[in-house]
């Protein structure tokens, strides 16, 4: 996970950007396949074990239910946090909210206030000549140096604009500027990256515990598979972290987020070593615990892999501007990651 971060903040390393890009898409395929092929079937196996008995109500669909609950929870959490941040940003910059309940009444009141404040500077004024059905009235002064303040009728689809010319200027409601839109998009990217790291870290704790309690050939097989999967997942996560725009201390914060991923699997191994001799893998409590965690992790990884990685990374303007050969390579890397 440090390679993409170092590649961005330490240009002297000369890490090829194309290699980091291909590694990111390789990790995307690994994350999706890990959720669907390793985590979800593992949860089904643990919760469906005969040793669990009727403690789960003799219902075989719990793994899917738990994964679905995790997907809905991630979506709801991302929506609420994004909506809260956008509301704070709009309030700080005087921007309108996304038409919440009562917005029509508020807009009507604002337009009425503008109408009451409309006035004309000059010696004589021409009457309004706009025909019925127009949603904007302008009072225009007959003097060449005069300027008029316009207003908008409270219509359903009123335009929140501000128009300035040499002779007239029309005051409207505030609107979202490109800078504010860019800031909100950066916040959404940062939030989705944190959610992705949450799902990967929860999965890493589980595999750390599993690795520490394994023995013999099972340990060697798990070690090789985990090293490869964690490397690919780290590339995907590190690429997302490197793209996060921090207001200050960018390298330190990116390095801290990468360090969390780097240390979370050893933390799971420490937990596994601590419970190694008291842990009974076939006990109902252990099976239910691992099954629930596997299912929840699968749901989180499915959501983050499909929404925050697959759909988002392949839909960016940067990806669409890639050369055709690089696009083909990115798709191939994703498919290879899912296959291995």
C-alpha cells in the first residue's frame, strides 16, 4: 500500500505510473473475488456446520442476509456522511441545499424578498413589457448609465443565476461554483476510500487469526495465498489513498492510512496466537463468530469492490482518456486478479 503513496509524494523514486495503474485494477479483481469466492462461501460453511445445530434457527440463508445487511449499511453510512458533509459545505459557502423539504417555500420567500427590493435608478423608467408566461421581469432604465435590478417570479423551475452586463445586472440565488463541486467530489472520494479500508482491514484481521491457528501444510498454503492477496489489495487501496486530496500534511496522513493496512494483519495474527491454545475451531461459538464476520466482510468487500472500485475507477474521465491498449490492459488486469 506504500508504493502508490511513495510514487505520488516522492517523485524521485521514478515508479512507473502505468505499473501502479495496472496494480490497482489487479487488486480490484482480487477484492471482488475474495468477497464472492473466499469470504461468502466461508461464512456459509461455518454457519451451516452441523456443530452449530439449531442456534441459528435452522435457516440456511444467514450468510446472504448478513452480507446484504452489510451492503445496505455501507451504502447508508456513505450516503449520510456525504450528505452531512455537503450540507456543512453549502452552509459555509452560502450554497443552496439539494432542494430539501420546504425548499420551494424557502425559494418563493427569497424571490419575494428580491421582488420587494427591486428598484430603478434614473429619471424615467419604461414599464415592464414581458408577456405573460415569462418567468422573469426586468425594470430597465431609459438612461444609458442606469442599471436595473431584476427579479424572478416564483416558478417551479426557476433558475438560480446571476447575470451581469454593462448596463444591467440581475441578482439571482447563489449557485454551486466549480471549486465547491470539486471540493465535494474530493470529500466523496476520501469517504469511499475510508470505507474501502474498513472492509479490507476487517477481512485482514480475520485472515490473520486464521493464519495463526493453522498448522502444517495448511499454514504454508495460506501464507502464500495471503501474501499475494494482501499485496494486490494493498496496491488497490494504496492507489486510492494516493489520490485522496488532503488540505494539509498530505504525505503524513496518507502514510498513516497505509500503515493501518500494513499492521492490521499482524494484529490479527497476534490475536490468533493469544487464543491459539484455547480456541476450539469446531465449537458453536467459534463457528458462529467466524461465519458472521466472514459474511459481514464479504458484504463490505462486495460493496466497496463493485461501487467504489469497479464502477468508479472504470468510469473516471482519466480512464476514458487512456489509450485503447492501456484500457485493454486494465480490463485484463482486473480479470486476472479475479481469476487468481
